[in-house]
């Protein structure tokens, strides 16, 4: 397509693909001619059947989504944190101690030492938390 025609159509219609006869975007307008198609694609019965099927599927999907949302919205369980920060720290310490034992048994003493150092820091944090958070 000639660049001047493209610019003129873009200025006039907002897009060089715009078809003023059918008030839609048409890929037949990519040429210098008005339209390269003999008859409009919108009049094609296969295209109309496809668009109808697409619209039916869209409506069906919207209804299914609405039903799904209405069924699950009242069933959602509100999760509340029931453990205190101290209990979570104690649990984390227990897991780290178990992991350190596994490291020592598997002959990875350096990794076990690193974990033990981390356990010492966590215990200090737990002690601060229990004393009053200084």
C-alpha cells in the first residue's frame, strides 16, 4: 500500500484498515483499492456461524464462572494464625536441630556447624521474644 494513502486513511478513519461501508476493520483494505474481496467477509455464512458459536461459548463461560464464584464464595475458610511467634520459632528450631543431626550423620560437619550457629541465633531471638521484646 502506498504510504500516502495509508496516512490519509489513518487521518480520516483512525486506521487504514477501517471500512466505512461496513463500519468495521477489514484486512481487505490493505491494498490501494477499496477492498480486495469481492463480497464482504461479514456476509459469509461460515463466518457468521463461527461468530455465533463464539458468542454462545462466551456466554456459557460467563455463566459457569458466575455459578462457580457463587458456589465457592460462601465456602471460603478464613485462615487465622493460631500459633504465636514464639511457637513458630520453637518449631523452626526443632526442624533445624533435626537437620543438623542429619548433616552430622551424613558426614557433613561444616554444614551441621552452620546450622548449629543458626540455631544459637534463633534461640537468642526466642529468649528476647519471651523476655519482653527488648
